C-alpha cells in the first residue's frame, strides 16, 4: 500500500513539472486602421501632400507632435479619423476670367481712294498695255495738214481709262476727235504708290505727221 501511494505521488509530481498549464485563450485584439491625410506645414501653391497610415508601424513613423496636434484639434478623433487639412488655393473656386472687351474683327473692304495722283506723286508711272495707233483724218491728209493734240487722261487702278479730255489742239479742232477716239478704249498698266495700285492722271501729246514717200 505504501509503495502504491509513493508511485502515485511521484506520477503526479512528474505531471506537474513536465506538463505546462496553458492559459485560457484570450479574444483577439482588433487593431484599428487609421487613414489620415497630413498636409505639409509649408507647401507650394497648387500642391497637396498626404500620408496614408495603414498599419500601427506606419503610425509610429509619423511625427508624434504633429499627429498629437491633429488629434487634439479634430472633432472625430474618437472615431479614428483625423480632420483633413485646410483648403488650399487649388481647392478654392477661382472667379471666371474677365471677358474680353475687344470687338470681333469685321471683314470690311478698305475705303476706295478717290485721288487721281499726278506723275510726281506716284512711284511707278502708268504704261500702255498695248500699242495705241490713232487714225490720221482724211480731211487733214488731203490738205496735207500736220499737228498735235495734248490729252489729259484719268486712269483707274484697274487700268481702264475713266475720262479723257483735250487740253490743247494745234491746229484747233482738226485732230481732236481722232485722238480722243484712240484713247477712250485704251488699256493701261496702272500706276503704283507705296507698293499698291492707285488711280492716276497723265498728259499725253499725240503728234499727227504725214508719211513721207520714202517711208512706209
């Protein structure tokens, strides 16, 4: 009996020293995940810097005075959310740009220059676009009369003759009509002034001579 009690006591002692009693399992600790945005104290206009805290380790890396200041100033710190940084210039609505006060360009033709410039006022004189050949009046040819006519021409910037008038005729009235008729339908290369085509006026002396027998 004594031996049996001794062996039983030895077995219980062995169980006490060899077998570790495991503590009762504790409920798992839930780690709250904080997600905050920390604005830099000094940032360039139009830029926003932020830090996302997705683990307790990352939380320890944040500047604790800055985090403490944000937590104390945030009304939602009990819910694990920190207040957002103040609005920057990027978030502030900008006023619309001022409307342009300039009027739209109007497609209008330039005002026509009514001036008929003289030979001294133009850079390039008008020139006949084709030969002008007045007809010798038959009455003057029969009478073997020679003479000349001075004409004044008003030439458009298109090269057409607007007006032609007799300034002087010698002998008077003999060759006037022949000279007028030859220049009314003539075409000219218009004059130029400052690089553009302009109207012009010019004096032309038309000479009427008899063809001598030795000439064609």
